[in-house]
């Protein structure tokens, strides 16, 4: 195989407020090499450093042929716009590369252009957000208690916003009004990817684990076992990170992380009024996944160490502790991203994502005996009242009984051509339970090649999104098995949507059909009930109001979150 060329760039490991021996904690990350223009500007990411508040265009940062040297001092990190530009470029490219590695293909943005614009000093405000219409990530800055705070220097903020942009490219309908879970998923998923990205860096993890550990000169390089029990790791790694990001930094995400970790398991928690608000609800997703991460890590550490009953049995090698944690974080990061291909294209619920997690992982990593990640995820999601949507043992999506008819379909084109895929879908419309009265389209066709970590063998799949939608006046909802919500006028235009994700194997056979179909009068009682509840929720929360928009709401939601809002109201679109 040809060697993959990379370039190593220094970044702020977490946040300028996270320091080791009084110095900002930094690390170096490898990103795919390419010849760059000033900015830096490459074929996927273009950093444009314009400050709208002061109407200043900063000198474009430039990267030569070789690796980028480390900053000389903390002042260079805090005061040099050029370093800020390099920091966001490296983190956005690293996140993009992780998505492409996990999914086994190139990943596009959710807009027509190929380049995502990244603005490190976009405005003087305590906010940062992804703007689809501007094709950009916009990072603000503001005056903190100890000086200016730049959101573009926070690892998790940059990765969080990049994840919004990538998720929009992969599942654009997740930005549309739907269920409470779908409204919350963008925020929760982006937080999960950001946190796991941080914890997959050994430098950060070692610092957090060792920071508060009791030091013993006679056991240098070791750490006491009781310091890496689950409760202790929750305090040192998760809450420890939140505490480090808090003092003087103005980082509201630290408080969001602290709240997520401290949410106690409760099977009825999603029915509480507080968790109807989207970013608060998304914290449930964060809590379940991050507790599973620490649980798996703790269980792995129990197998390390000396024979019980000896003095050495009280200690573990710190390097091994960190290595295990970073490895598990990296594996869970891949699982979390890969699961997106196994979700329905619209009307996502947390239980759908749980089935997607375990199914996607099973396809490439059948043997989970070393880490038991799937079992831990099922357990922790269950403790928060989230059971897998599949209803099958192990939570895996059930393989369909349908054998697709391929007459007249050209297999070579089927892996990349939406028109060819639509021919296959239309030929099998009855078996796929498509409603011929409404508009049907194949929104995307994506070939994937994934390597199994166990034997290195390749898993080849084709992932297609098939959507159906229709716009009808509220007076005609009965023909689709739905009842008009109280107070809705007969002339109100209602858009009904549904869809399926089709997973085909390397021979074009149907492996999975993951669906939330457009409901009609022939749907079963469970499907009608779900669609009716979704319609009532959207009507109650303003989705039919003129000008409602998830994209605009995303920017507002981030502004409120960074302002540390504590008012949990009903979601509005």
C-alpha cells in the first residue's frame, strides 16, 4: 500500500485554562498532507481570518512543506492570530479524517461547495456555531476574568462545531423539525465526538488521570488502583476536565460537561420537563456514552497489575492506564461515527442510534469479548430509559426477509448512482412498503470500504437514503391515518416525511432496511401512534410557524448555552 503522507501541527490539547506546571497543555496531531495556500487553505478547509467586530483582516497563516514547529511560549498561543488559524485548521482536518476513516469513504459538507470556511475571530461574542448558509464555522471571542477568551483555542468547541458541519453533510434531515430526540441529537452527538476526541489524546488523558493522584516517590510511574476505580475516574477525568476548563476561562461547555456527568441514571428521565429542552436532552446521550466509556476502562484495568496480596498489587502502571483509556476512547469514537450509516434518514430517536451503534460495530468487529463495549452501552443507555429500537437480542437491527429483484439494474452503477439506486428501489416498492401517491427520491448513495480491526479484512457496503414526502392541507391528514391537532386550521399546510436507509452488501443484496416510513392508512398501530405523537409535538412547539428553522435555532441555542442559560423551556423551532 502507498504510504500516507501527513503533516504534524501543534494544537492546544484542550483549552488554554488547562495547564501543566503553569504552561498551557499542548500536543501535536497528524493531518493529511497537502500543498496549502495562505490561510491555511486546502481542498476541504479554508481558514478566513476576518474580525467583523473590528473590521480587521488578519494576515493569512502559512504552512511550509515540513511539520509546524511548536509555539515558543504561552504568549504566542494566546496573542498570535496565526497560531489560532493553525489550531482550527488542524482540529477541523483531524476531525474530518476521523470521520472518513470510520465511514470508509470521503465525507462531504452539507452545502454545494467543497471547502468549509473557518473564521477564528468572526465576532466579539461568547458564541461559536456552524452556519450552513455561510458554509462556515464561526468562532467568537470575548473578555474573560483573566483576559480575552478565544473559542477557537478550545479543542472541544472546534471539534463540536466541525461535527455539526459533518453531520449536516451525512444526515441533512437531522436538521429538520421532528421528534424531541432528533432536536437533541445534533448537540449530544457533537459533544460526544468532541469529548472522545480529547480523551483519545494520551497527553490530555495522562494529565487528567495523574493530576490529583496521590504521589509516592517509591512508586514513580505508578498509580494507586483506588485512583482508577469508576467513581475516581469520573471525578478525575470527566469532572476534572470540567473543573480545569472552568476557572477564568468562561467556558460554559465545562458546566454542560459537569451537568452531563452528574446526571444520575433514571429510566423515566426523558419524560421530565427539564429534558424536553434540546441541549439538556442531548446531555442524556452524553451521560450514557461517557459513563459506558469509563465503565469499560475500569473493567479493563482490573486485569492489570501484580498478584493480589502483594504491595505492588495496590498499584498500576500509569502508562498502561492511559494507553487503555485512549484506546477505548478511540474505539468508541469510531463506533459513534460509524453508527450514523445505520440510522434512519429522518425522525431519529435515541433508541434508533443505540441499535445503530451495536449493529455497525458488529459488522466490522464481531468479537467484542476484549472490551464488551456493546454490552456496556446497552446497559448504560438502559439505565436512562433508552432501549434499542430493533427489539432484537443484542439490540442489532433485524436482517430483512426481503430479497430484492435486480432485473434491469446495473450493479456497477448501483454503488454510486442515485438514478440506478432509484430503479432498484422502484422495482421493489411494494416489498419496501413505499407509498406510490407521494414524492420519492434517493437522496444519497455512498459506497463504503471498512477494515476489520481483528483480521484486517475489508467489509464493503453501499449505503443509500430513500426519502418520501408530501405536502397536504391539515384537512386531508385523515387519508394518511393521522388526526389534525387541536387548534390547527384546516388550511394549514403540513409536510409529511419518511424514509429508509438501505444497506447493501458487496453483491448488491439487502443487508438492512432501517426505516421510519411515511405513515399512511395501512400503517400498523405503533407506526401511526409514533407519527401522531410527532405531529402533536411539532404543532405544540412552533414547527409550522412562518420562519421556523433548525439552522437559525442552532446558532441561538449555542449563544444561550455559552451564556449559561438556566431557563429550561419548551423547545421552539
